[in-house]
């Protein structure tokens, strides 16, 4: 029995051709290289062992190439399902991502409408109060000897009962003249003869250099501006000037 040296890849190929446990390398080569009649192909006699040895690598190489091709052929189909499965995995991940995003995203809340404060109405609504009638009684007015002091007393009572809205009387003006202000200087701008006087117990001033009829007209406008009814206005004015305008 003779020994020969072969490359590692040839040895691996021979080993891969084993059909049953215990089969030797000689048996494998014999099965692969020799025909059923037991004679070596291309050998003329037993005296040419070198030729048989030299001719054997070709089939082995061919078999190796065939085996490698077979392995590549078998490997190629295996990669196709993986390639096709990739989009499905990506799609599945995308679906999961979208689902997670949908769950994590809180639903949009409806805008909350803030209560808007109603604008302040500067106009004074008419009211049914007659409180000023009780304060501006005939007895109270009789304590004043001067008409101008009675005039100031009525304005002071009106301010006391309507301090929150008395500011509106500043809108009462005459021709080129201001009747009410919060300072003496503001009224003196209309002339030094306006004779401004302070309305008692209030921050307001009023011009007083006018006759009784003009004072009556001013009182009427003040009471109407503060929202008093016509009958209340008439009662107060008649007590201030019983003789009329």
C-alpha cells in the first residue's frame, strides 16, 4: 500500500464523498475513479503507475468544481427568501412604529374658550332711585343762605350717592367752556372770571359765575347724566329754584 500527498481542499472533497461510517479514503477514491470493471481509465498496464496518479487530479478538480458550483447553487435560493422577507420585516416595523406613535400621541384637545370680560359701559342707565330727593330736602336747603351754596350742596349729594359714575359729568360742557374738572387750574383755563369752586367732599370743581337759570340747567344735565328719572330731576330742581328758571 502506497501513501500520496494531496492538497487540503482535495482531502476535504474526498471526505465529503463518504457514504457510510468507516469508509476509507482508498475506498472513496476507488468508487470515484475506477469503473465497475476495476480497471483504471487510460492505463495500458500495471507498469505505468505514474500516469494513473498524474491523471487523477483532473477528475478530482472537476468534482471539486462541480461540488462548489452545487454549493453555490444551493446557497443562492436560500438568500432569496431572506431578501424578500426584509420588506415585510420593515413594513412590520413601520406598522409597529406607526401604531406606537398613534398610541403615544395624545388626542388634540379642543381649544378652551376663555371668558372675555364684558366691556365697561360708560353710559349710565336710568334707575328708579329717588335717594337724592331725601337728601336734598327743603329743610336741608334752607340751612344755606346763598344760592351758590345750595347749588354746591346738591352737587355734593349727587356725588356722594353716585361717586363711581360722577366722572361722567365732565362731559357736560358749554360753548367754549368747561363746567366740571378735577382741578381749579383746569377751569381757570377758560378765563379767570369763571370763579371755580370745589364741590364739597369730592375731588371735583365747578364753575359758578352764572345765573340761577344756568345753574338749574347744569343741575338738570348732571342728574340726567347720573341716570335719574325725569320726575326726580324735576323735584330736586324745583326745590333749588321754586320760582323756576
